C-alpha cells in the first residue's frame, strides 16, 4: 500500500519533538527505516527526513549529503527550511540562517516560516536579522505589544553587549558550535541550548543526560575545547556551563 505523502511531515514532527524532549534512538532508527520506504515513492521528502535524522546524530556530512540531494531533485521552501532546522540542531546557526533566507526567498509571505526565522535569528543573537523579520511580520499581522517589548528588550541587551565588546553574532555562534562538539558523546537531553542575557553577558547552558558527575566531566571537556581556540573578545562576553537533566 502506498505511504501517504503527509507521512514525511509526521516523521519530521516526531524528530522536532525529540529536539525539545531528547533523542529516542530506537524511534530514530524506526524513522530512518520509514524514510527508506518513503524514498521509493517520494525521493525529496525521504531525503528531508533522513537529513533531519542525521542532524540528531550530529552527522554533518550526512546532513549535507541528504539535503543537497533533495535540492538537486526539487528545491522548495520546505526543503530549505528543514535544511535550516537540521543545521541549527547541530548548532551551525550561521549556515542555518543562510538556508532559512533561501526558504523565505521562495515563500516570503509564509507566516510560519517568518516565525521560525525570528526564533532562529534571536537564538543566534542576530539583532539586525531579528528586527528585519519582526518588520516583515508587523506588515502582515502586527505583534502583541507585551511580547514585542520583551523581545525588543532582549535584542537591545544583546546589541549593547556585542557592540561594547566589538563582537559579531557570527563569532558568538562559532563559539557555541565549538562548545557543543565535545558534549555529543555524553548525550544532550535537549538539542538546543538554554541561554540567558543580562548586563554581564551571554550565558549558555547545555542540558545533558546522565549523572551530575557526567555533566561535570562533559563541562571539563567543553572548556578544554574552547581553550584550544585562540582567545578573543567573544570569550569575554559568553559563559558556558552544563547540567544534568532534572529527569535523570
């Protein structure tokens, strides 16, 4: 019996749920198997799913290979937006924003894409990009005042920190990506990091599966990786930490 086309969206929804709630390796394997079946019917959708699976495995080469194959066969705004999400899952926010921009060039008035783009730009500490997307959203539907004020306050805080230090959002994102790599073997309880911004700088925390001792070990490996990179102004504004998941 043919697999319904919407099954790709359902599989990707499950993957996105794992981004927030932790990776289920058994279910991830099952999703990959479903994608293998789907590939015989809908090549592009199957490649989207496989690319998203690879992102939760932090397999950069496979993410690129799967999505590049999908783009060659039939690029759409959905392919580019999923590509963006996969790259963001691996903390490559600079490349993720590039792919999101490609998606919006195809579907500039897609509100769901604009909202996703706004979350991506703010997560990447990209003040100008965030404000540009806010402007586009306001042209279409407007913004609740309270939510806009809160967001604008955050953007102004980020802008002040980065400007005072002479640091770009791309440099911040690069440090986050470097910090994430040693944590992969320890198992991230949620794929995206938790961040806080105040007058003292940017604080980034990774939530890991396992005991507090494991988190402490992971944090040590993370700090060692950061120390191997030449010290620069960005290291004065960003602080990293790890903690074990409360569910452990």
